[in-house]
C-alpha cells in the first residue's frame, strides 16, 4: 500500500472546526456546548452527518457515545481514534473537536486515495468528557470500558438538576448499541496540548506517554447567617470566610508539595450571597492533580486534615462529596514511540510529554494499547475562548494521526 505521501485536507479540517464552533458560539470566539444540552445535540447531529458523508457506519451506544466504522480488508479488531465534542461553558473550538474531526479527515483521505486498511478503523465521540455539567469527567469513556455501571451513570445529576439518563433520551442519543461494541486493537487520540510546553519549546508534536491523576471533590460548608454590621468577629460562623480560607490553603498546599502538584478552587457559591449578610452556606469545588499517585494521596490527606481543623476553628459543619478520582495513567510505550517515529518521518519536531488534562484516551488505555498526539496551544491557553492552535499545527497533528492509524491498522 503506497501511503507515504498522504496528507489530510487542512482547509476542510479548519472549515469544519469553524462550522462546529458556530454551534453554541459565545460571541467571543468560544463555545458553550455543555454535555447533553440542545447545543451538544446539534453538534452531534452535524458530526454524525459528516461521518456518514465519509462513508462511515454510525452507531450510538447506551451511554450516548457514537462511533463511525470503516471496514478493513479483514474482520479484525479495529483501530480506534476519537475524542469529544462537549465543551466547558467557556470553551474554545479545538478542545476535543480536533481529535474527532481529524479522525473523520483521516477517513476522507483514505477514501480519496482508494485505500483500505487491513484492520477496520473507528472514529469515536465520547459523552461528557468535560465533566463540567455532569461529574465525573470522561464519563462516557469510563462507562465504555466497563468501569462505570450504566444505571449509575444514568443517575448522575447535572449542575442544573437533570438526570443524565433523561437528558440522553431527551436529545435522542440514548442508543441501542452495547457498551462493548468495539474492543479496539489500539487507540490513538489527537488533542491540543492545553498547556504551554510545545508552544514555549517550539515543537510541533507531543507524543504523550502519561496523564496525571485527578481528584475532584465538592466541599459544602454550613455556618450561620447573621448581620454583617452587628455580629462581632469572634461570634461568627462564616461560611464565606471558610471558602476563602480553602482557596488560600490550596495555594499553600501546592507550594509546599511542589513538583507537579496543582490545586484549583474553580467554583464558589455562597448563600445568601448578599453584601450585608454573613454567608450561611458555601459550596466550593476542589481539583487536585499530580503525576504521582502517592503525592496525590498526600495532597488529599493534607486537605482533609485542613478541613477538620477549619471546621473546629470556625464552628461550622463541613462535608465533602467525591466527584471524580482517577489515578495517573501510563500509556503504551509502543504506541507513544510509534507516534514519535511517525512525527519525525513527516518532518515534525516531537517531544515526549505528560498530559496535565484528563482525556478519554486514559480510559481506553484500560482495554487496549493507547497513546496520544498533542499539538501546541498558543500560550498554553485552554478552557478559554482564546484557545488557539495554528492551522499548520492542526494539519500536522492530523497527518501524524493519519499515519499512526495506518501503521496500527496495517
Ligand atoms: C478535562 O478537560 C479536564 O482535564 O478537566
Ligand atoms: Mn478535551
Ligand atoms: Mn476540556
């Protein structure tokens, strides 16, 4: 099979990224397609149409993941690629979408060249990767690999109070296919880096070897509401203060643990949230990540001890609820090495990397050899409408994906 000169159509990839980004556009270059909303449905419908136009057979599974299948010359285990098209509420246009549309682009390229791979190819789109509306993140791929029972997934409640199973049915993506639909021979996901390394180092491709561990929890603080003018400081049980103390403690924790430890309080809600009322209740979210499992556990333990002390000092009740917990993942060395080899063969500078963000590929890694291809994010900006990757880098990543798939499927 003569494949060396094959390249994806960068102009079509760019045009499709723009067309998908128009669904749920926020007017500032960004997108809001929270999982299982009407915007997500419209995005899914468009991607399904593109899959069918590429000749792919589309099937939707019970958790709303959908897949485009291209037969191989043999009925062997398929090679899978894909990502997600849901976004955070202040998302950019590349996070997830690049991996999906580049997978379809790879199929178009093979169609145009009249080439059929030995193994089938599958382009997958996974439900609720972001976790911004339903926890945990990477929920669809987690269910896909059998690590989250379907009924448990259906029962998850969104930040706007809806059951996941109901929302899936409402948008028409509670499919018939079983979660075990395809057991891949290998899986490769293309994604923007979402961090500053490739951009700063001037490299085009990252061959991702591991993903850091993720710990998400919600902390609820119950204090006492009272008058902001009349209540002496020593008599307060101020949930707002406790939320602020958690925020500053997280910064201290990250500094003290050092290394790769990152800590974020991304959401704060106060009640009643008024200028002259001491907050009775606060809800905050805490995101802890580390490349080392032992270090991540230490961060969790230190944070838990801090909460016990804070509750005692302030006379408040503090409860925590686990939203997500994933250990660090080491990808398949063979697939990561193949990505690096393909990148250099195509003339792109490449470096081995660790992913700071969570990805569906880390779930697929539980059932088949898996690794990821990264392309640069300008200034490392992501989960932000300003998220940007140059057209050249988008095309380079898609070409590396295409040729990696070709080798895996040969
Ligand atoms: C998913 O985007 C995550 O890493 O939070
Ligand atoms: Mn993503
Ligand atoms: Mn994301």
